[in-house]
């Protein structure tokens, strides 16, 4: 890849891909900005694909409804029967720049025609250090960073687990109740989201301790919602460190600054700040899992930026390359001190994924991170009265375009309304809105960061319609 430096952005631009991008953007404009359904769902082609899938594909996947996608553009998905949906799921918060953004597609096409793979494990190519330099520059803290590239969120977590052990020469790890860090055996040992994710897989990593996450809506395990930050910090210092694990043996604390699969729960800034202090006091590595919350989704590069926290290590994936498989572990230079051979991956940091990521970062920086902030604020404002308007809405919370709507049977008791949540997700699909659940009883909005107010308004109105229909039952 021959890159030129665009000084204004402090980054890399791919001038030859601009031409392809312009052509693509002219030929692939979405036909509509809002959903258009032509038939009762699922249509005949969708049914055929689902049947085939059921016959040949692993049954371990959880599909909430039979969306069978054919193509995507911006925030719109067209299915195999010609129905068009508004996508507020973005491939689980992945397609940050929207589906098939012309500049990302052009970067992929150009790179694929030039060099698809040769393994950064063995050789060099320019994209890898260019992207690492950019990731270093957008990560908090004065110290320069080093970056390790993998293929998925779980791989980033695996690498971080190994790195914290290697660097500290300690082997205990701490994570949180409700956490989701991935499904490979190391990452799964930190995950404490659902028992089904662990069931049947035997013994996981030893030396992993879980503690309550500062949930300011529900509180858990004796944590008071109104004192969640202080209670959780106290649990760590006065319970965990006194009774179960010596802090001098802890290599790392892994935290999602906003729990993703756990229910879009935001850790208060004072908790993250307190956690950083405790980590520094005992020489424990603070690892921010920003696989879902990172890459501009919250309106800043990282969710930890909202709290002014500087983790020792950031793990990121999902939105980093607009849908191409790539993840990164970004660590302080003095922390990533492992030696050649200590860790590597054949495909990690593949040139095509890196090209997609460079284009993605440029778009996030110039347009879409600010858009996430703006449209996210619009949604939070539009939904601010939902707890008064709808008896089943317990709380609406979020930052940028990472927004969770927690549903309850009763606002006072906060009894979870999981079945209702599942029905609402189905109902939204039948109205042309693609959404996902999160946690036991939360609906999440994690759309591409390209959506505008009109599309946000459609999603808000659609959910309002779903709530009214539920109330009328
Ligand atoms: N960490 C977080 C916070 C996630 O949300 C996820 C996936 O949802 C992962 C890790 C695992 O990522 P992947 O599915 O790419 O392995």
C-alpha cells in the first residue's frame, strides 16, 4: 500500500481509492432512508435460506428473527425478498461507517488487488504500523502505545490476558458479574453473562475472580444503586482483596466501561477513576474492554474518555474496520514488553482489514464520531419521558449511539420483563426496524454511526408503537 500523509487529519489517505469511492457512491445510493416492506415476513426466499441454514449451520447461534440479508447500504439492509429494513443493530455494533461505505469498499478493493495476505507475523507491510500509529495517537495517556492485531474481540481479550500475566509475572485476574468478553476459553473465563455460555465446557482458567458491576439502576449483590460506585470499590478493597485474593497477585482487572452484552450498563465515571487508582496502587493492569464501546460509538473514541481514565491496555474490535475481521490490543509501550514468539496470529492485522480500518478511522474522525454524539443526544432527548409515558420502561440510558432501554413489568419492583422485551424485538422486525436485545431485559440501539435524525425518529416512533401494543394486550 502506498500511502500519502494527509497532514490536516494527521493520517493516511488513499488517493487512488477516492476515485473508486466516488463511482461507488454514485451507483450504490440507498433507494430509501426508511424501511419498505413488500410482504408479510419472512418472505419465500428468506424461508428457503433459513431452512438450508437449519440443515447445515451450527445450531449454537442465537437468531431472534429470520432476517436474511442480501445487501446493505448506509443504515439500510435489503433482504432476499426485496424488503428494506432500517438497521439499528449494525452487525452487533460493527458496521460503524454504515454498510458498504463507498470509501471503505474502495479501500478494500484497492488493497485486495494489490496484496491480500502475507502475515504480519513474518513480514512487514506499511498499513500495519500506520494503523498502529493512529490507534496509539487516539488512545488516552501520554505514553506511546504498542499495538497487537488479532481477528476478533475474543482474540484481543486472549492476547490481553496473556500480556498482563507476562508483564506483571502474576496470574490472577478480576472481571465483573454480567461481563461479556468473548467465548474462547480464556475470554470465557472472564465472561459472566449467561450460564448457557459456559455450560458444558468444563473447567475454565483458574485464578479468575468476579465482582459486582456498578449498576446504578438495579444494584446487585448488596450494592446500592445510588452508591454503586462506592459500594463496588469497597467490595474490591474490603471483600475481594481481604478475603479471596491478595492484590499483589493480581495481574489485571478487565472491565467494559459500558457493559455491552450485559445490558448496556454504564459504569459511573467515579467508579472507573477509583478503579484506576486502586490498580495503580497495587501495580495491577487496568484493561478496558472497548470491543463494543470503542471506536467512536459513544461520541468519543473510547468510553473511558468520558471518565478521563487512562487504562494500561485497551482491547477493541467490532467497529474498527466497518465489518472486516480485525481487533487490536493497544498497550502502553512499557507494558507490551513481550519478546518475539510470545504471541502472534497468522491472519491478525491482515492487509485488507487494515486498509478497511484506515478508511474507517478517517471517516469516524471527520464525520461519524460527531454524528454519533449528535444523533445519540437526539435519541436520549426524544426518549427522556419514556419512563413517564410507558409503564414498562424502567430506564433509558447510554452515550452516543450505544443506548439501552431496560424493560420492566413494574417500575417500582423493577421486575424484569424478558418475554416482553423479546416480543418487542420481534414486533420491531415486522415493522422494518432491526434491533437486538442485551442483558436479560434490555433493548439496545447500536446503529451504524451514519444515521440521521429522521432515521432515529423512525426507530423511536416504532418502539413507542411496540410499547403501546404491549400495553393494550
Ligand atoms: N468484548 C465485548 C465487550 C464484546 O461485546 C464482545 C462481543 O460481543 C467481545 C468481547 C467478543 O468479541 P467477538 O465476538 O468478536 O469475539
